[in-house]
C-alpha cells in the first residue's frame, strides 16, 4: 500500500518536473527569438 502511494507521488512529481521543463524550454526559445530579432534589427 505504502509502495503504491509512493509510486503515485513520484509520478506526480515527475509530471510537475515535466511541466517545469516545458516552461523553461519555452522561456529559452523566447529569449533566443528576442536576441535573434534584436541582432536582426541592429544590423
């Protein structure tokens, strides 16, 4: 029983980590896009 609940909690933590990783990847993509546009407009 406790093993099953531990598995469920670890699964929830993995899902949360996956969401955080998705948010971070989107943030980095936006940063690279902004830097690319800035370089494009400056030159």
